[in-house]
């Protein structure tokens, strides 16, 4: 996922389905210098992790 789209998703009021290696996640913030995002699985909201943006994929229409 590119940084601009990831930031749009974070700023959106709509729920946009994003997955990290097949697991549904919530995008919290972007680190543009590192090309990473802070995420957490939707079923484990206290399990934050920093992942590479290229592992994130948007699902939906």
C-alpha cells in the first residue's frame, strides 16, 4: 500500500477493510521515513506492531 492511501484510510470516517498478510487490521499511524505503519489486529486491540507498508492491502469494492 502506498503512504498516501494509507494516510487517507487513517483520516477516513468510513471503516475501510485493510489486511496485513491476510489478517484484518486497524491502521493507527504512518511513519513515512521508515515506510512503515503502526497497526493492530481487529481482534487484539492492545497488540500494536509496526509493519512495512508493502504488507498492507485494502479489501473491498
